[in-house]
C-alpha cells in the first residue's frame, strides 16, 4: 500500500482548532504568534490540536496579529522591455538573493507614471528603484512610517535613505578617456532624460567637455528613451553628420551595441572609424564583434546595500536612526572599442 502524505487541511480554521483544544480563538492566536502569556497547559492543547487537524496558520494573519511583517516591496517604474533590461534584472537578482538569505519575502510591484496609491497592507518595508512620476508613493510611505529606501536616485529633499550611482563621475571618466586618446568631436546618445541617471550622464559629458575646453555642439547630442530602436535612429543621424564625430559616449551598453551594429551595417569599422564607450558593464558587451569599452556601475552592490539598510530599519522600526545618503563610485573598463582617431 502506498501512503500519501497529507498536506495542510484546506477547510480547517482557527475556530476549529480552538474548539478541539477547548480554548478561545484568542488563545490559539497567542500560541501561533508565540506570545509568552499563554499557560503551558493551554499551549500544549493548542499545539496538539494544530497537529491533529493539520492546521496551517495564515502568514498574513500572523503579520497582522504581531504588527510585524517580513515582506519587502520592490517598486520599479514600468517601461517597455523591463524584463529584458540588464539594469532591472540585476536589481531583482541582487535584492532577491539577499532577501532570501535574510528570510525576507519579496513582492515586486511595477508602477506607472500616474503614481497611483500603493497598497501597503502587510508590507514591512519598501525599496523604490528610482523615482519617476511616483514621488507621491514615496511620500505616502514616509508619512505612514513604513521603512523605505530609494535606489538609483539621490533624493535631496526628503528624509529618506537612498543609494545612488555616481553617474556624473562615470560619464566624465568616459569622456576623459576619449579625450586622452585625442578625440575632440565626441557625440553623446542620452538615455531617457526623465530619469536622474540619464540627466546626470549628460551633465557629466558636458562637464568633461568644458574641462577640456571643447565646445558643446548641440547637434552631437541625441536624446533617446534608452531603447535600442531609438539608439538605431540616433546612430543613423550621427553617421550622416559632416564632419563626422570620431567618438561617441552612449548612456547604456544596450544602446552602444546597437550603435556599433548600425555603424558596421554602414561599412564603418569599429574603432577605426568610430570609437564607442557605453555605460553599465552589461555582460553582452563582451560578446559583440568588438568588446565594448564601458563604465561599470555597481548594480548588485547597490541592490544588496538597500536590503541591508531596509532590514535594519524593519527590525528596529521604533528606534530613530540617522538617514543615510550613499553615492557609489563607477569604474571605467577599457576594452577594444576605442582607439586614437585616424590611426
């Protein structure tokens, strides 16, 4: 005879346990939530009834009873291709892995630019991955006293923990490197300037040009939404300019790879005809026809640090702690996609 292991009884409620144990439902609740005020005799009755009825307590009900939750909500602004995005997947991987290690449950919420109110019920803390049209959601979490951390956005005007990337410095590194090779006509393909990261990378590009006394030419700045489609359009325009730029700094690796593809389709050789620098250090940038020089940003570190900070805030919610505002450094990774112009 084959014995089948029984799973939790679907129809058993806390009232059934209380009736079998001969105690009140409040006593059962206190036992489940490990309150020390229950008499040992009653505690044993309840535990025996739970075992015999194969009762599975509601995790949500436990959280409501104790006033504590181990649920971390990750709020990411929705955009086209989010689940193909290196940035989004790295954040989810880093946050998810550390949540698992710390026994925290992760709830993913994709929000839109309307910034409609979030349902915070049963949530212990929130990680906001950037703030794009959803600042009111962040303010609501702060007002409600829900532990919150913002990543990929340096929030100056609110008392909230945040971890950002040095996008300005990273962009300056990229342009400084191109100038050191002898490039003077350097184009820039931006990301979506509604994001802080893209606007700061544009700022870094502008600052680097100014530092090296290179005039900013508006026709060499191409604004996109981070998509490869718009990167392709920008690359086609860039290659028609006369005289052509000898180098381009692109706000993401995915777009930089698209620029490289367009240039090759037009009969250009990388880096002889056009030097290219990206931003991200996406692993795919290693496997193109030419390995991409890029700016590495510590996405996993940013993700993990946000969970560490939030975990402390959730555990010691009653204690007022100093707000941390962190900026993580970037690193220029030199590969094959750049060279001295005309060589």
